[in-house]
């Protein structure tokens, strides 16, 4: 959420940030709306003050026997009483209109974010690992996995398209990945493990910028609760409305949860296989920090996600997203893309974003600066450490054998109860 006061103070900078996002200038219209609202608010305050003053004067006039003056004051109070509800209603209407305008404007990009219109303008920062050379034709996971327990047919029969039923060793490998991720993030990177609700209310979704703009991307229950699209929502909103002590920062939280997305804007994309599902699991990372620490925390979070890929020996590349490819709430985002030999391409497996104070303003989450009376908004960051299903896909494709079996990565062996290879059903 943007602060109208900051827009008033520097409208040129605000419009310049919007231009980098490919949006038309909005500062002038927002400021005009705010000025009308402020003028009406002042008018209401003046009318209220005069009504209070005139009410007091009525008693004084009556005490002095000034009946005409008292009647005139009564008439004035009556007029003010009749006029004020309309003024207040109009002021409230303008305040709501301003809020609605501000809440659908994306975050402004950081100064070091590259300009661009889409994913073709993202900047590759680095690569890790060397893609494996196969002595046979590498296949896509959707062709290998059904014989190993990734049952697309049953998932579709039970729930429809983009649902999958995992069985046997495949289900265990999926569980092993999630547990491994959680253990690394808690044991090595200092994230506190959480088990949050996967059903949340409007406030949590709004505070983490998922509402109102992206309502169609999520599932809503019949009693108006939302299935979380990511536990970023639950974890970040856990500090909603709080005033934190500076000494308590940074707050680092992680959770391995089910996530749900309608994929409303993904028609026709990744219809085969396990990459784009309505229901999936993800190990989420969330940080709540002081503004001056957010850039360093962003680098730290990306490194925590990279660690998982390196421990699994999965080649990947790191991208700095351009202005045209960043998410709505992000001021800066790094994507990690894992190599999928079956597709012969790098595919997104983690996205780590610094939202600055954008979410904190929506949630009204501040911290008290040590030794001072003033408070400031925190900065919030979120990232995948990692998406479990996509990591499973990467393991299947990178560890496949010519006979259709898949080796278990060394890092996962302690979680697999002695299973070292998934063998195709005979």
C-alpha cells in the first residue's frame, strides 16, 4: 500500500516508479482526490466545532434573557445538524475511493531493478552446477513418473485437472524433500518452524497484497475463508497490527504447508505433469526486518533457497527480475530456475522477494526504534525454500536412469528408510 502523504511530497518520483512498471502517471489524480477528501474533512470539523460552540452559546443567551439570539443559534445548530451527515458521508466516500485506488497500485521497483517488459528482460546473475550428460535420451517427468507412483489419472478422477495422487515411493520421496527443506532452513539458516492455518480471513489476504486485486487466483470457501496460495500469507500476517520491539528483529519464520491456487491466469500452461497444480506443498521463508537490513536479508534468503538446490546437486541459475516481470507487491525479486533435462530448459523453482514496507503499511505493522519514541514500518520479505512439487520434478528428471528408475539424491537418503532408488512398476 502506498502512503498518499509520500505521493504528495514527491509526485514526480511516484510517477517515475509507475512508468518503470509500464503504468501511466497517477499522482495528479490521487492528489486531487485526496485534496477533495481533506477539504471535506476540514469542512466537517469546522461545522462540528461551530455546532458545539453554538450549542454552548444557546445556554448563555437564555441565561441573559436574549431569546431572539437563542432562537437564531438554535436554528443555526439545526441547519448544521441537517448538513453534517451528508458532508460526513461524502468524506467517507472519498476516503474509501482513495483507499480503493491506492490498494490496486503495485509496489514501486527498487533503483537497482532492471527495466523491462517481461521475462525476456530478466538478468541472469549466476549459474551453479553442470547439467548432466546422459547416454540415453532424457525424458520429461510426466513420461517417467506414472510408473513410479505419480498417478495423474486418479487425481483427475477425484478432483479434476491439475490434481495428482502420489503413491508408494513417490509419495515418500515427496515427503522426504519437504522434511529435508524444513530441517535445513530451521537447523542451518535460523528460521523458526511454524504450523500455521491454511484457511485465513480477508484481513490476512489483504495485508499480504493478495486482495482485492488477485481474488480470482485463490480459492474461497462458502464461509468466506481463503485457502492460502502460499504460507507467506499466514506467516507474514502473524505480525499484522503489531508494534514490535526493535530488539525482536529480525523475525524469521518457515513453514511446510499445503498451498492452493486456482491458476486462473495460467490456462494452457504446463497442462502435462506436476509443475502447475491447484494443490501443492511449499517450504516458505518469511523475514520481518528493519528497513536498513532488508537488502542484506534478501541476499541471505536467496542463499538459503540456493542451499537446497546445491545439496541436491541440481543445476540452477539465478535471475534478477525486471520491472515488467515482478510480482505486484515486490520491490525486488530474484528467481531461481532449476535445470530440467527432459525439457532441456531452466524452470522456476523459487522466487524470493523484498516487498519493503508495502505489506507492512497494509497490515499496519511497525517497530519501536530502540531508545526513541518514534515508530517505523517494518520491511517484509518472502521466498520459496523450495516448492516441493517442482523440486520433485527436478529430482525425477535429473536422477533418471535409462530403465525408467530414478536414483534418490544422497541428501535425501536419511529420510527414505533404506530406499535408494524408485523402480518402475512391473
